[in-house]
C-alpha cells in the first residue's frame, strides 16, 4: 500500500483554505516556533557531538591500553637462544623506545 499522507494532508489544508475558512498563522507564533525548533536542533547536535567525542576518547584509551598490554606480554616472554635472541632483545628495545 502506498503512503499518501504526504500528499493528502496538504490537499486537505488547501481545500479548507479555499472552501471553508482562511487559515492564517500569526507571525509571532512562527517566530517563537522557529526559535524553539532551532534551539532543540542545536541541543541535539551538540549532544550528538559530545557523545561522539566521548566515544572517540574511550576508543583511544582502549587502543592505548591494548598496546601497553601487548608490549608488557611481549617484553616478559623469553628470548630465543643465540643470534635470534639478540635480535629479539633488540626488537623489544626498539619497540619500547620508538612507540608512544
């Protein structure tokens, strides 16, 4: 079934305007209504941005903590024997001092 409410309501208002009574709205009402709608939209957008910023902050903290946990686990593992152990140790030192 097709939604015809967007078409039928303006037609109804048009018919009422022409046939029954002139529909008029006071300009003060439109001004106040526009002001209220503007405030509500501003509030909603600022609230949405606050939520976005808070989520971004939490995501950055989670990323930082997961990196720190991975470094701690990696640092506390044993190195291999021989030359591979030296490479492991140098890799660990490089990772500690080069990453934020």
